[in-house]
């Protein structure tokens, strides 16, 4: 049966439908920061850090970027939210900054792009991506807290930002793949399986459960809403949701559909690997891309170990999302959605990985 006959959305032809090998040949996704850009960021960050300002309360007005702000917002709108889905800023002088200065600079940049969202039940609006020596098999541990490969997934926000402070001894490459391209490939090859990914599926909340909600949410992998194709996905958490007796069971054909999705995400013809440098900022559109990280071997010295800072942003110019996303995002209001909010959460910025 054809894709048209079973009511699938049309093939997607925009800039978000890219293939990794083609993107790897280009450099238009790189935005080197000029000395003037760096000076603006550094001046704003040092002024706030010097008086130990509450980082979680910083707004765009508190963090003036006279010449950079407009250019950055325009590129994020054109290339991240409405284009290929990602942008890499390069050149922040993190090697000469304290942790407070780095956190302030990154959060201040993010304040020009959207509203920072809580990344866990502790209310952290700025996250630390480090290996904490935790066990990935623990159902309440999230994979970014380990050195294991993450596998392709989305986060609970419009844009996820990463600032690289230090790299691992080996491994830890960033990987991106277009969920739009995965949709197109499944539509061509197995539209019957693709149709199943437009049906609700249980995904584990990993112990971070908002008031009145189930320990899992039920959102289709793909959603077609107001002319936008959006994806939400984390295979390990789909599988681990089966630990709950009341979660809908995965049938053989659903598993086949998920396996094909994973095979396409892992196909070198589709994905892109990227090696971070200290001072790089990666901005990724969650609704059209999935991101991953390869496993890594870290340095023995704790002061040298791989360390990234992370932001989850609700973007003011983001696309509309279907009502079902409220199960995960809390709200679907543009500019005020996403994140993890549980009872008693107070938004804060830790200056160390906890």
C-alpha cells in the first residue's frame, strides 16, 4: 500500500531533510565568533559574574550584546528553527574563564534565544554533562550522567544548546541526524511501518514524574501539525517504559518500526559526526533533529575530564506543537514550554555537576 493511500503526510523537501555526508562537505553551519563578538559576551558575563548575580534570573536585557544579538537571533531563526536544524558557534575563550563566568556567558547567550527550562527534577536550568560514574542500567539514571553512548534522541525543549568546556581523552563525538530524513526514508521504504509511529507510544520519565501524571508519557514518535512534521524519541526510554504494568505493550510490528527508525538513524548515509573543541556552542532543533554522543574514555585527572554545559530553551519563534505534547512539555504555549517540573521544583543553576 502506498504512503498516500494510508494517509501519511507528504514527503518533506525543505532544508531540514538533509543527509550527513552532504552536510559534512559544507561549512555554512559554522559561525566563528569575531573578537568583537567575544568582547561583547565577555564584558556582559564578567560584569554579572563579578557581583555573583543569580544566573537563573538573567534576562536578555541583563546581558547586552549590541552587535551580536541581532545576527545570532536571525541565524538561529533561519537555520536552526526553520532550516537545517543546527548551528555551531566557535571561539568562546572558556580556557580563561572561571566556571561562574562560563555558566553566566552561556546562560546569557541563551537568554537572547529563548526561555531556559528545567532539565531535571532538581530544577537545573543549566545542566552539566559529565560522567558521574552512575550505572546506565539504573532506571532512574539518565544516560548523559554516564560515559556510555547515548543513542539518537530528542530532549524536552525547542532548542538544546551545548557549550564544550573540555573534551574527553578519546571518543565523545557529537552526532546529529535529521528525523525529517528518517521520515522520508521510511515513507519510501515501509510506509506501513511509518504509519505506526504516528500512534501514541509509552516513553519512560525515568523517575521524574510531574504531579498528576503517569510515570511515562504517550506521544507518537512523529506528529504532523499545522504543516509541521515534528519528532520526539528516546528508544531506551520507550523500551524501559515496558517495566510499568499499565503501559501499553509494544507489539511485534511496532518493534519492527522502531528498529527500522534506529537502523536509519545509525546509517552513515544519513547521520553526521562532529568533534567539539573547547569554546564551541552547538544549537540543535529538537523537533527536526535527533542528537547522540559516542561513548568515551576520560582523563584520569578530574580537572581534565570531559565537561559540557547544557541549556534547554523554549524559543520565542518556535513552531506550533500538537496538544499531546503537553504530556511531556507541560504546556504547548510558544516560548513557555518544555522541561522537567516536579513537585517542589525551584529553578537554579549549579556550578558543579550534581
